[in-house]
């Protein structure tokens, strides 16, 4: 008996690798799964690792109307041939291209996950265009899945689609967290001491860690300034930045870049395939992003036992409860961020309380396999209706 076909689409393979890690391989037990993205060679490598089929479509992350229409036609042709039961897209560009192609190919279940809204930081004509694209994506979809309750509320407030089309699975997240993989118990004390030594971090320094793209809208400008202020008063601390600079899309300020390059207590290690060793040598996550869907980094850090200082934005303020497993500060503001960082650094009793709560909060709410099961159940329910 042949199985139903499931097509999953992201703009680039990195999203399949990181945002949906393991998920397509899990779904392969129940469906014939195909992953679609740009960057053919990397996509094929991903497919081999996950045990799923792949199909390359030339997608871009920028606004490129001609290329996008070509991608829609190529994807439409592929979908007409394959006739999948479900097409499920992630990321904005894959969303509009995938949902439009699936609509015209008459795919019965057209699902789009919203894991963030970059348009919230746009203005003027660009914002008008992005708003229109978002509404069009949702119109072509049969179901829209914000990965946080806060994001669902924003979509309703922006009038992008009817609330009846929206659904948050579980307590949020696109993929949950593998709490056995993200565990501080994996790393020995001697390994952590050696890692600190490699990075020239003193044994007694309190380490603030940021994991993500080193860009403006992740709050890096504010983070670097807040840390510099804290470190002047409390020298025994380090800021560890784990992630790539993206100067072509959303660069940090020149002043921030100079501080990062010259400050003796700011360490950058670039993109890392495995971020766990860096969490293991750190004491607290600082994640002052301007916008998110449901940030994996905050869950990962929590599973590794790190209290977090996060922005008061959707997703972040659902994972972190104020003074329970971290602190919540208003985005784009330096002083509240500085104050929170000072508190976790200097108030030992408060830090110990936060630290004692963080892992249990993540394990009880966001275990990865549970999220996969919820999504599989959602697929089954949809197929029953066809």
C-alpha cells in the first residue's frame, strides 16, 4: 500500500538542519517525505543524513520577484507530478512560493508555520510589500501555524488572516528541544576547564553567552554596550558571542563592531555546528532580540541549565517567566539589560534560584519527541477530513 506524500519546504537547507532537526526523518516513518530548499549540494547532504528525498528549487531570502515567479512555476510543475497530500512550508520566502504553487497545483492540505515576522522591523514601502506577501501566503494556505501564542496574537492584530485559520501546537515551538542532547551532564568539569582555557576565559569569570546571528535585530548593539558597562564595574565577567556576522543583511553598528573586535573580554567564535560546549562553560544566556517566533536558543540554554535574560517579545516571554527561570527586559533598551545582567552576576542567591528552575521548565513543556507526535497527530486529523 502506497503512503501519502509529505513535502516540507524552507528557503535554505540550514533551516531544515537547525530549525527542524530530526523532524523530517521522524515523519518518514509515516509518509514519503521530500525536503525542498535552495543550495542543492547542501540540501542533498541533508537528505542523505535524514533519510528523506530532496528536490532543489532556487529560492532567495531577498525580494526578487522574477526569480520568485520562476520558482513558483518550477515548484508547481513538481507538485503536479508528485501530487502530495500535504505541503508544509517554513520561512517567509518558502511560504509565499510554496503556498502559491501548492494552491495552483491543488494540493489539499497547504500548511505554513510562522516562526517569526521579519516585517515587524520594516517600514515604509517595504513594510507594505511584506504585509501584502504575508496576507497572500495565508490566503493560499489551508492552515497557518504560529509557533507561539504571542505570534498568533500579532497575526490577528495585524489582520493577516482569520483567527479560525490559526493554530498553535502544544505550548509553542516548531520542533521542541532534545533534552537528552542538550544536557550539561554530558560535559565533565575537566572538559569545561579545557574549553575555557582554549578561549582564554579565566576560571572564575562569569560568562554571559549569546548564540545566534550577530546582527542588529538580535539586539547585539544593546548587548555589547550593556556588557561593556557591566564589565567596567565588575571586571570578572566575559561575553561570549557564538554565531556568524551577517553584514549584507542586517549589520551591527560600526561602533559595536569596533567594540567587539577590541574589547578584551568579548570573545567571538563564529558559527558553530555544536553550540553545547559553549553553553557548558557559560553561566547565563543573554538574548535581547527585537523579534522572534519561538527561539530554539532559549530552550537549548534552559535545557543546559542556564538562566536567561530575554526581550519582552513573543516566544521569549513564553519560555521565560520573570524571576523564575530568568529575567525579561524591554527590547532595544540598554539600561534594563545592564541591570538584569548585573543582578545575575552579583546576586548569588537569586542566580541559584533561577538556575534550579530552568531545566525542569524546559523538560516539562518542550520535549522534542512530544512536539513531533503533536504534529503527526495534526497531519492525521487533516487527512481524515479529505
